[in-house]
C-alpha cells in the first residue's frame, strides 16, 4: 500500500475515490481527459490498444497512466462495457480554480446489464438484467429490460438446474445479479 504522504493531492483524491469502487475501472476526469492510473491503466491500455504512459512517481516507481478524451467517452465506454469491464465514471464537479484540487465524484457506474443510454445499446437486441434468488424450496427469477421496463418473473422448484439454464438461455441476459451476503455485499454480478 502506498503511503498517502508520498502522493500528490490529485493522486490522493484518486486513491480515496478508487477505494470506494474496487471492482470497477475508474475513469477519473482531469480536464479534457478521463485518466486511468496504476493497474486500471495497464488493463485498459492493453484492452483498448491505447498508449500507456506515466504521471509522476511513487517511491521511485512511475505511476502508469492512460487516458481517453472527454469528447470521445461514449466510443470507449461501448468497448469497455461490451468487453466485460465494470466502469465507474468520476467527473469534475466544479470548475477548476488555481491552487485548489477540483472536487470530483463518481456520477455513474456502468455494467452490461445496467445500460440505458441508447448510444451504448445494440438497437436490434434486448439487453436483459437477470436476478435469481433462492427461497426455501424454489428459486425466484426475474429478467428486466431496463430501457423498455419489461419485467418477466417466474418461480422454479429448487434443484431443476436444466429449467434454470433454459430460462437463462431464453433471455440471454447481459448480466446476472445474485444475492451474496458472505462478502458483506448485498449482491454480486456476473456477465
């Protein structure tokens, strides 16, 4: 873990926000770019085929950096989300003022099953989010298409794995959300 005193104010702010979104890649707005640092930068630059550079140093080691222009965000979001990434978008929440770190915050988290922006969806195919949860002797299953607000629900007897697989294959959800209490989170998702 990097000591906070060795970080610039910008990187301190990034690290504070990053801790709140450990499963997502964090697109961190810095002026006209969304920048990614550390492991996020390495993964995203390799996936998108964009340049991996550096911004500053920590303990003598360069901080990996890559970025995408704000005006081209939609283009890169489509690739990242369709590529299986969960993406947290951290925007500047105020105008920059010299000598002050700009306030930033996550304004949107995107996963394949939660897309509602028409520009990010395939207009010829439904985009379903699926959730199923165990009950005493059955499974409750819900398929939701967020853009059209269509909901399909059913209950299957527990142990009927083939019927469960059949229901999932029928809707081909972009994301499956399951209850999960062991990790301290209410739900986990798969896509």
